C-alpha cells in the first residue's frame, strides 16, 4: 500500500546522476527518493498540464493532487495504521489481524474437486470461504475431456448474516444471535456447512428428440430420432461440506480460545496502538513544522518540462526533510518497528492455533455422457505450528446413482480414491504477494472400466440402424489411475488467487495412455471485502 507520508519523512534523498548530453529525461527513470516516492502524483500533474496548458492552482482537478505533494496537507496518508481514534483502535487492530489470517489461510478450497472436467485441485482442502467465492478453472486432472468450469461457493453462516444484515462479514468476534435456538443452529449448522455449485462453461451436449418426418429431400431410411445440441452452461456438480474441526478458522471456538489465551495478545494490540500514536505524532510534527508548497511555482515548472517539475519538487522535498530533523525520523522508525513486532505476535498466535483440520464432503456429479455419481470424501488436514505449511489427505469413494440398467455388468461402486497434498507458502523479496507451492499425488482404483452413455438415435457402427433406446459401453481400462501434480498459487491480498499447475497421469478415465496436462484458474473470495453488504468485519 502507498505510504506517502512515511516515505516522505523517513527516506534520505538520493541524488540522481546527471543526464548525459542528448539523453531524454523520463520521470519513470528518475531514481531520486523524492521522485520515486511521489512518482504517480508528479506523472498525473505533468499529464494534466500537457493536456491543459492554461491550468491554474484553483482548477477543480488539481487541489487533491497538490495536497499529496504539500507537506502541510498530508492529513490522509495511506499508511498501515490510519489516523483512527484510540477508542476503536483495539477493535480495528484485531480486525486487521483476523482479516490478514483470512487472506492467507492455506486451508481454503475454492476450486472444484479432482473429477471435474475443469479444475486445478487434485486434493480437497478442509476449509472454505466464509461468505462467497467464485472460481474459474480450466484443465482436467483425472478426466479425458478437458473443459472450463465456474464454481460458486458459499458459507451458510456468512450468507445468512449478509441476508439478515446481522453483522455481515464479521471475522472475530462474531456477535451471538439473540435467540438461543438460533445460536445453536448457527454454531452447529450454519457455520460448519459450505455449499458449491460447479457449472461447465465449454462442454456441449445433446438431447434426443423424435423426428416428425423429412422436411425436404429423401433418404433410404427414415430418421426416427435426432440429436438436438443443448449447449454449455450446465450444472455438473453440487457439493456440500461439513467442517468438523478447523483451527485456522477465526470463527471456531478453538481459534477464539487460542487468541484469548495467547500470552502476547496484549503485546499485539499494544504494538499497534503504539505504532498508531507514533504515526499521529509524526503527522502532527510534520504539519506544524512544514513549509507550504508554492503551488503556482510547481505548476509553472510542470509547464516547462518534466525535468523542471522533478527538480522543483526535489528541492522542496529536501528542504522539508532537513527542517524536520531527527525527531521525525526516529518516530517513523519506531512506528515501523512496532508494526513489525505486532505482525510477529500475530504470526505466533496463528501458529499456536494451527493443528488438525477435519471435514466431511458429499458431491452429486453429472458428467457429460457418463452416469451420474454420488461421491463421499473425508478430508484431513494438519498444519504444524512450527512449520509454515499444511498437509492434506483425502479418502473417498464414488457410487453410481439412479437406477442401474437391466442386465448391467457393473455394480454401484465406481471407484475408490486416496490422495495427499503438501502446501508450502513462501514469498519473493521483489513480490509483495504470498505464493504457495503445492505437490500432490492421487490414486484411484476402478473395478470396471469407465462407462460411456450412447444416446438414443445414434447409428450403430457399420450400419444405418439407429439405436432406439440408447445403450452403455465400457471404455478405457479398469485398475489403478495415478496422477501427480505440481502447482504454484499466487495469493493476492485483495482475495484473488491464481493457481497454475501441471500434472502427469498414467491414464485417464476413458483413455489408457500417459497424459501430461496443464491447469490454470482464478478465484475471488468475497469474504475479503469488509463492507460488501454494509457491515463491519469485527465488533
């Protein structure tokens, strides 16, 4: 985030080497501390002046921009701790920490399961969104047919609070409902249950319809049935999850207990309050000591050239830095240390809360041209507090749904599955976003080959005879399906996640040859928005 005021009073101006003869000056290449810190404002000012050479300091588009460059009007700096009152500082401190935990929770499952035709997940995780999430994924992992899917997931508690307006998007602490019965329902049904709907975006299917006779021409054999394309956009899976235990979830009693019993909880709040007070002191000292920016002069400099604009602002910037002295630098330095200390305290609390995660999952699947299935899965996760990572294990079995055809040569059991994944978060110094490296393995055993539905009206191979009622065929091979996957997920602070993965499998559901594929997706977790429905994230 932009820290204009902090950068302005803390940085030591660095002189830019003189330009060589004939070299064109560019604001984006200027390495002076003043220009780098306020490059956006200076670039916008330059663009305004070039487009409107007659601009004056009173033009409606300029006061707000010039206020960001004037040390006497920097009253709204985008710093980590804004100038909030001390009365609500403690609640905001807890909210900031809990919201940070939500953004970087490694347990959230936002994409469809491994059997979808478009997914980036080989293994299901134990957690889920706290309100709504939307994921778009492309690339199959266990299926032969690749596709794209849209997954909408929602938490019953988050959606209920959003619809009723009763503290929507609360993170911690969530206020109790006034009714004791409703509170029991919230704790045991609404909070643990998460539902998802998966829709295929790129798969076309068809529906058989009886023919009513030829409209033109003639054929030797009348067409009794025709295949009508039904297009894409069909719901292919509906999933429900019941979260039995998840210590990562700030709603959970375990997390609350860890937070309330944390020996350094008071240190966390105290560090943020101290940082806030130091920043307020810096602001007051800057506003009291600073010299106003000559707005007419900086506009004239901008009209001459970008180099004159940068030079003028750099002179003003350095004159203010020298005027503030060591007191401002010391206050800012202490504020930065206090913020860092509070983040370390929160990380210790989060690690103490980490531990065992356990979730039950059921999904109803309607795969294109294959029988519907009911899948039951147990999801186990473990996050050791001493290590920044998480292990997820899945055990599942799949049953054919509906009425089995007469004389079916297969039973209810479609397959059994075992899978595991390890997630390791890490950061790159030049990238402020958190990255997650995931390594996963999957094993599936089928007692019979996969089943493919042949629709009614299809002409039997080698003949002109249509199949009147449709039929089913065994396709592929029975036995073991092995899949491995490596994946990198970019976790952006705003709630956006971008997974990119590659996989290898010894076969797929319909083909027996080795297969290498790629998966990519993007998801947005709406629980990262603190005011989507007009409510606060904490109380």
